[in-house]
C-alpha cells in the first residue's frame, strides 16, 4: 500500500460521527481484536478492504441500524448470543424474566418459552441452572417455541453455541399450540415465559430506533395485547398442572389491561405486576 494511502486504526475510530465506543465495537468485530488492543495500537495500518467494510457498517449505524445486527452479536445475562434481522435484539430488561425463574423455581422446573426469538431466555435460564443448580438442571424440562422458522434457526444456533442443543427442545408453531396435547403428561411445576410482541403500531412508528427490527416480533396489535389474549385463550383450553405460572413482559402502560385480561380468562388466578430497575411496570406474573 502506498504510504500516502495508508489508513491507521485511529483514523477510523476517531474521524467519524459515531460515538467512540460504537466505532471501537464495529472495528473490534471486523479485526477480531479487543477494544483495548485497538486503543493501544491505533497507529497500526489496516487494509483498504477493512476500511471500506468499516465505513459501510458505520453508515448503516448512522441510519439507525441496531449495532447488534451489524456485529451479529449481543450480550444477554452475561452470555454472548448470535443475532440477525430475523430476531428481536435481546433487551436488558428481559433479564428480569431469567432472574425471576431462577429465584422462584430453582427447585424444579418445566419451562416453556413462547416467542423465543434468539433463544435468549431459555438458554440463559438453562446455562444458569447448569452452573448454579446442577441437580435441578438435570431434572429440568425446557422447551422453546416460535412461529418464525428463521428465528428458530438463530435460536438453535445459539443453543448449540452454549452446548444446550440437547437440553432445550425447539418447536415451530403458534404460541403454545405445538405442545398443547402433551402438557398434562409431566407433573413438574410448569412455567410459561412470554416476551411476545407488545408494541402498538403507533409506538413502532414513533420509535426510529426499532424500525430495523422484525415487525413480527414487535407488533402486538391495536392495544399491544393481541397475542397475549391469544395465548391466554390457548392455555385456558388445555389441561395444565395446578400451580402453573405465566410470566409476561409488557409495556408499562399495559399493566392494568393485562391484569384484567388475566382475570377474565383465569378468574381464580393471582396477578402480580413487577417493576424494573427504573420503576417501570415491566412483568405480569400470573399464577393459575
């Protein structure tokens, strides 16, 4: 490469419009070097191919592409997950579901994750059980369902990455329907986790940061609860073990509405709304 055309690492992560941490993350992905390396070796030359690839990624980031889609990775509950445009990018607030399951159901567990997407929830739970409660892990039954074949491909890849592909069973279908006939066969406590699409079309339209994510994983209908109502209807029609718990992630504005829906479908249920760290109502826990 001609010296006059030499491009150094610091030329890329300093002379652009991205925040430095994002620029370093993109470069780290392209060069397979740590951010610490990039900062301490900024005078290292990079190839024209790498420079062009970085500029393409930076341009997409400036056009509101989630950085996880550009790098293909997202951390969730201390684990690294593959992500693609077929799945929703895992959010930190969803880690609350994992905490709740591990804290309340560690003695015995039969888990079904509905709308699993990247598989982040069941994989994080299974990996934590394996590390913290090995006996419970061996007994646990863990399943995950998604209507999208493309999403399930990502989830299976993540399960294999974390050596959980033989522990977690994946099913393609509408909500809990693929397992509806077999739910009464196992007497372990049943926990159903669901981070279903809960945004309204208006919320999606008003949020540029999520425009690149799959609408199938975002749109919950006029009030955001369309799929939760469908799930409750499906659960109501099948034989389930007493003590079943349904954990739903929601928008804070939906707390009262989902509690009313739960009571309408399951009059004897107990409904608890749990806030996140920002004191926003985030989870609806329905004990049947």
